[in-house]
C-alpha cells in the first residue's frame, strides 16, 4: 500500500521535469531564431551576390552560407553535449552545484544586455559588435566568389555571437540529457535546436526570391527592433527563472 501511494508523486515529478525541460528548450530555440547578426550578414551577402551573379548562382552560393551556419551550430552543440555527458556521467545532478547559479546569473546578464545594448543607440539596426569587425564582415560578404567562401562566412558569422549562444548550448545539452534519463525521445529536440538558427535565414531567402530588396529587409528589421530586444530579454530571463525556481525541486 505504501509503495502504491508513492508512485503518483514520482510520476508527477518526472512529468513536471520533462515539461520544464521542453519549455526551456523552446525558449532557447526562440532566442537562436531571433538573434540578428547571422541573418544580417546573410542578407548583406545575398544582396552583393545577387548584384554580381545570376539569380541561380547567388541562390546557390547562399545555400552554402546556410550549410556553414548549420555545420558550426551542430559541431558546437555536439561538442558541448558530449563534454557535459563525460562530466556528469557518474552523477547527473548539475543543479546541486554552483553550476546552476553561475549559468542563471549569465542568462540574466544576457537578458539585460539584450534589451539595452544588443542594438546600438539611434536609428538603424547596427549591433553591439565593434565597428571594425562590422566592416570586416561586410568586406567578406562583398567578396564571396566560391562555395567555400560562402560556407566559411556562414560559419564565422554564427560563431560571432558565441557570447549569446554558448550558455544556450550548455543549458540545452543539460535539458536534453534530462529528457534522455526520463526515457523521452531526444533526437527530435536535438535536431530542432540545431536547426533553429536557420529559421531567419530561410525567411530572408524567401523574401529575396519574392522580389524584396536589402532596403526592404533592413526596414523590416528596424521596425521590429524593439520587439526583438523584448523577445531576447524575456526568453533569457524566463530560462533563468525556470532554472532557479524549479531545478532544485524536480
């Protein structure tokens, strides 16, 4: 009788933990989909390529840009996932250490930074990165000639926001490991996570193929600047709150 009475709470805890993990993963994917640096470089590269090459060739080159983004995203995620798997192989309880509090503090800081400093002050959509680096990215976007050029630029542009994405890769890896321990299928969540940075790129690709110009895309980005800042700040903060409030319980 005592054994039967203990089963429902245990089942409830497992279900709640899985629900929290899925919620954190969705928030992390939203952040990756709303980051603006890689889509900005992609739009600029597409604009320059379309001005120098045929529509087919420019579209072909930009496809390799997308592949570069996806390859570096998958490599970073898999590296962190397997590293954490090794670190927590014997006893998977990161919430009992300082790990949780450090990660939560970083996420709250990134949320604050996203809202106030992600975009530079004033009109336009200039981001926080140094102007010298911005000019280097623009120069590389203008000089794409081969598939390898496009691939490397895609990989580098994705890596430029490592400050924002690294904590997300870490927390996503931890939550996917939690789902794995609860016998939840993790392949779908892992695939969705590493594909999420591509969502804005395919949207921009569709806009160019539909006849929109770089000016139209920049105008749209500028119009949605406040919304982007709000989404990034809110998602970072919510992830931190979920970790602090629930990971010491479930």
